[in-house]
């Protein structure tokens, strides 16, 4: 089938594109390269450099008439969303509405929307959180992702456009940006391989659900043909605190980097872990790469990147 992937030059999106191409699908990638990289795009995918808010993106969708629209493009920095909630809403809410409307007009058969399994829930009351958990996000980013889900639900109800909202846990793996604000695994890996000091925010006992990017890409493949719609958690259901993560990475990297503790980040969730049972029941998906193996593959990737410099 023909699939249009927004954000397909980014960390997660490019792995999804790889999985689609490997499965024999025709893939069109739309990315403005504000954070993605052209070299991430699979050579067999067609690439168009466009902002999702550009009217030409809707024209492209009308021309290409993809069967599936996979929407990975986003303003994904929680701290930037706090500093500039209007920009966050312009990209994540208005951008998503524009794509939904273009998809409806072009006769798209399914809309895959990338949401958040951490920010959308806010401070959790259940551990791990199922999809039925209350959604009270504590950042504009979380609000915008939840709003995107609600607009998807509206377009499904009103226009019959089926959607799946993929609520990702903390995704890590090769190609993640080691210099950004997000992606603690990539940031720590980059510094440890250089022997630089690593800073853990707060006491390091805050937990996250770390899911390997290859497993996430596989979920995007299964979502093409699965019959279920609505929100689906994409995580492991396992909590790992930052202190444990740092210790594992030091061992894998063979690094002696000192680990310091800095001030906690304002508004950071203390515990975040999501329940993947619906993904298993409805799509036959389970995370297959455990944390130790995923960290090994990730550190090896960054080691190779450093060796090419």
C-alpha cells in the first residue's frame, strides 16, 4: 500500500519508514528537516521537504492519495512547549487538524497518530497506566497530544476515518539525537563514550518506561492492518529509574564517566510506566528487545558514529 509518513526523517519516523519499505510498501516522506536528517530517509522512500502547516502539504496528500497517513511530525520538546505554548499548539494541534482534513478529502483509509504515553496521562494514579487512565497532562505538549487524539476521534466519528493513537513510552535507540533536550539514553551514551561527566536531574529515582525503537517500528507495521482503533499504549510496562539506567549504560559503554546529580527539572513526572496489554490483545504486539540488549545496540551505534568522525 502507499503510506505517507510525516516526520519520516526523524529518529522514530525514519525507523518506521525502514520497516514499511522492508515490508514492500510504497512510502512518501514529508519532513521539514527542523530536527530530522535527510540521511535518515530510506533511499527507496520518496522524500519531500515540507512543513506540515504549509498548504502544499495538503496539496501533496491530495495528489498522492495515500491509503494510510502516519503522522510522526511534531514539536516534541516539553520545555519548549512550556516556554512557547502557542508555537506548540500551532504545530501539534493545528498541524494535525490540517492533516486530518487533507486525509479526509483525499480518501485516506487510516490515520496513525503518534501520541504520548507519558505526557498525555500526567501524574499517574495507576502503575502501569492503561489506556483508560485519566488524561490530565501537566505540559502544553501533553495537552496538544491529547487534543490531537480527540480530533482524530472526531474525524473517525463524523467522517468515518479510522485512527490509531500510538501512545509511546520513552523511545530510545539508534539515530536518537544525543545533543537535544529529550532522549536521556542518547545523551548519556554520547557523553559516556567521550568520557565526559553525566548529570542526573534530581535524585535519579524518577522512573520511565523505556521501549526500543525497533519494537516501536514493528507496532507501526501491525497498526496498518489491525482492526482496532483509538489509543494504544506502546511500552514495556517496566519501570526503570535514571540511576539504574546510568549504571547500565556505564557498564555497556565500558566508561568511567563521573555521574553527578543536578537540580530536578520543574514539573517532571516522578513515575511513568504504561500498560501494553491492549497492544498485545488487539495487535499481537509485545516489546521483544529488553533494556540490556537495546542499550547494547544503542551504544554500539553511537560508538560507530563517533568512529566515523
